[in-house]
């Protein structure tokens, strides 16, 4: 992994305490609700004038993860496997003969009923509930803000413990996109991202740590809590609201493989949340060695952030391409376990005006995907303050899409959702960036000496 270079691509962030409220005309005002007055008060502006320095061919391939995770004093059972829950029960003195049954009860209360406390778990004896409560929790990440787009998209800002006094609490975002036939939850895998894709807002975020399995599952729990979407609570349609999960939020899921795997196995578990593997999609920028593992160990649908058909351009847009070039990436797709015409791999292609949107690009794209059960998802570029890219003209997107369609590929153009609340693809970027000058200097010093 590359190290940050001195004087490298640090984003300049104003001191949150002194920062004025958002004024930038390009950035819509944050429509935070009043759930948390502290969150509303810290609303500040980012100076993104240096954001572009992280972009381009000279950007480091990866940033070093600066943040660490210190678990809370009372661990949460959310995100633990059955075996890990049994271990926790053993540690608090539950007799071996009882553990299996207790695990089953807990699993049901947590993942089918959405219980937020042991107190609610009425099929468990009072004494046992008290014992559990003394040592453990079923806590999920704390919701510090909720924004609702005028198209119904909802974005939650979640606060996670950092456990370190020098650091502010970590924050990630999670987005719910309702459609007529489904409800998709876009889930984050890391605080920030160590990769530096030049068109992605998350990529400009400096501070990075992996989420735990509990923090990943916790995002689905939070969405079900906020949408009142648990099994015993009536929903208007009678069905669930969160029907699909996409690992397309902040972070590169295949750089946090174990936690993402453990979390998705819980999300897919039939005796719990029960979202089928076919309704879970993991998107990667191309971490080749973990692509096959994804098929073997998780078995979910795969999406590849391709975005360019020539290595030269992909090196610039997705710098990880320098490590795993297009040919290797496509070979991993050909070898992806379980792919078939019924279970196609999605190739995501962000439409950047004058950069990757010519008909020659479309032709080469069709040619190179030959033999792979594929669908192509064209994503209109979602702009963010400070970016040097523009979204392709609609005419051009249509021509591109038509060429692909005529070549036999389904080529839906992804409708941007939640743009007004910066919830669309690649616009996510938590507020963890708002560090004080002292904190920034300390982190900078750490990065330089590491
Ligand atoms: N890190 C993973 C998953 C998160 S990004 C990945 O890169 O695949 C989810 C999708 O949004 C990716 O295809 C990503 O390339 C795309 N994306 C990032 N920034 C974007 C932007 N500004 N506009 C449109 N799509 C963007
Ligand atoms: Fe990370 Fe994906 Fe954004 Fe690239 S596109 S910086 S891999 S989140």
C-alpha cells in the first residue's frame, strides 16, 4: 500500500468550530432534521479548492488508513455470527447446554423483530435479560442526521465510535432509494476510501478506517428502524421496504473483505433479515484477488466499476488499475463463480463528458465484454463541489446507450437519485473531515512518520 507523501493530497478543511454555514451555491444546503441539534450546529463548509489534487495520474494509488477502531465497553451482538454470540454468552456465564437455544432466540429478536434492547425480548426470562443487559447491547450506529430528498431518497448520517480522544467520532452515510417494485439500501463499507478515483467525492476524503461487520449490518438495521420495516410492524404494501442491498456507499468493500463477508452472510440469512443473495450486489473498483473470493465465500451479485476501456484512461480515473489492469480484471470476471446469463455481472460506467463517452469507447466496451455474462449500467456523472469533470450531454448518453443496446446488452441509464441531498453515487462524504487545526496537524505528522 502506498504511503501518503509529505505535502501530498491533503484536503484543506476549515476548522469546524469557526466555519461559516454553507454558502456555496453549487452545494445544496443540508436539510438536516432536528433530531440532533449538535449535528445541525456543526454544519460547516469544506474548502474543496484542493480536492482536484487527489485526482489524476499522479495521485497516490492508495492512501494509508489513519484511523483505528476501539470497541465500546459493552459489545453489541449486532454483526456477530451465531458462534460468536455463543462465545459471548459463554463469557458471561451462560451454561453450555443453554447457549444454542439462547442464540436462536437472540437471533430472532435482533434480526426478525428488530429489538433495540434486551428488555423487549419477552420470550427470554427476566433474569437472563438482566444478565445480558449488564454485559452486552444490541446497539446499532447512532443516527445523527436524516435527510429526505424531494424524490423520496433518504440519507442517514451515522456516527460510529472512534474510541480515540484525538479523533472525532467517525461518520458514514447510508442511502435508501425507494422505487415502485423495490427499495434499495446503499451501504458503506469503510469510513472514507483508501482509493483515489478522480471522479469520486468519497475518494477525496482523507480519513479512512474499515467498518466492522456490526457497523455494516447496523446500517440495514438503522434503515429498518427508521422506515418502520421490521417483520411485526405493518408496512403500507404488506411487504418489506428494504428489499435490496448494494455495497455502493463509501469505501471499497473488497479492501474490507472479512467484515463485508460476515455482514452480508448475516443479511442473507434466512432466519433473520433474509434478503436473498440475488438481491445483494457488491460493487468493486477491481480488487482482483478478492473477486473470486466474493463468489466463493459470499455468493452475491457482482458489479465492477469499469468506467474506461483503455488502461491509460482507467489508470487516471481508477488508479487501482495500475495494480490490476483491465485484462486481469476481466479475467477475474470470466472466472467469477456462479455467473451465468441469469446472474450477470454488472459493469458500471460513469459518463464523463469528453473523457470516456465517445462511440469508439462504446464499441470497444462491447468488444471487450464478449463472452462475459454482462449487463452495462451507465451512470450519469454526479457532480460535487471542486470536481473537474462534467456529466456527458444527454444526447451523447443516449447514443452510447443505444449502441450498447443494439449490440445486445441491456443498458439502463441509472437515474440519479437524491442529488439534492448529495446522496447520489460518488457524492457521499462524511463530516469526519471537519477536524480542528490541531487534530489535522497531529494526523498529518502521523501520516508522514508512518
Ligand atoms: N468502491 C466501490 C463501491 C462504491 S462507489 C466501487 O468503486 O465500485 C459506487 C459506484 O459509484 C461506483 O461504480 C463508482 O465508480 C460510482 N461513482 C463514484 N463517484 C461517482 C460520481 N461522482 N458520479 C457517478 N458515479 C460515481
Ligand atoms: Fe473508493 Fe469506489 Fe470512490 Fe473509487 S469510486 S474512491 S473505490 S468509493
